[in-house]
């Protein structure tokens, strides 16, 4: 990669400075083995939430709360974030981060459990934005549930869709890379969606539900 391109990518990543609470949540996520979204990806989440005035958001994969904080920054003050994770320690860290940021408790629903089962209990067409950032093997299941949950004009976001720069490399054929590559192609061609693949962080696939 040309040096100028590397510099541009670094410039994009550092263009927005996260709030100190988000920085602490990012570090906590790394400590817990729940890699946070990058700063550029988080800023994009905030932008998307603001652009659609997202009052009802679902996050699959709570981590230590950094992505939730980005989303909440972009949501209206009465917006509610529903965050799903199977790891209680991750959820405790996220709740602490939300409290430290001064987020009223009624604005977050942190649900513990298997995401596929929890999603099945949520209402069709009731959500403005759904973020998928959990176990990669279950992405296809989560995506179908997310499309069901989104209203027309709602936004679907998938993190890690470049998967450590392996998705774009045809020689990389491990199971997770192949799954994400095939999923990206299927969403690109899905008539229900208007998609784009953004080269921020580890790759955000963003799609608007028709």
C-alpha cells in the first residue's frame, strides 16, 4: 500500500476524538477480549444514528459499551438503545460506562442471553437502526432478524466486514473470512436493501431497508 494511502487511513482514524468515557470503554473492551469498534467506525455509527433520528436502536454485541455510547451520542434524547450480549461481564462494563457518561437508565435496555432468541421476541418493523457486532458465525442469522426488525428506511450496520483485510484477499479462505465475504456479496445483491461497504475501522457494511 502506498505511503500516502496509509497516511490517509491514519488521518481518517484520528479525525474524530472520542469522549474520554468512550476511550475508557474502548480500553476496557480490549481488556475483556471484546474488541471495540474503531474510533472512525464509532463516529460513523453516531452519524448514522443522527441522520435517521434513530429513537429505537438494537445493538447485537454489547462489548464494554463503547459502540453503544457512540450510538447514544447520535440518537435523540428520548432514544432507547437495546443492547444484547451473552457475557454478563461485558454487560456490567457497559452499564458502568453508560452510568459514567450520564445516560439515564431508562434509555438503555441491556439484555443478557442468546441474541437469536432475544431478537425473535422483538417487534417487526419497530427499529430505526440495528448494529450487528457479535460472533461472526451467527451473522447470517442476525442479519435476517435485523431486516425483519427494521422499518422501511431503517439502517442495518455490520462491523468487521473487511475482517482484518482478509475479505478482499481471494487467497484468504478460512471459515470466518469466507462467511463474511459471501454474506457481503449476498447483501450487495439483496433487493430489500440499498448497501455500501465503508472502509472505516475493520469495515462497516451499511444498508438502508427499502
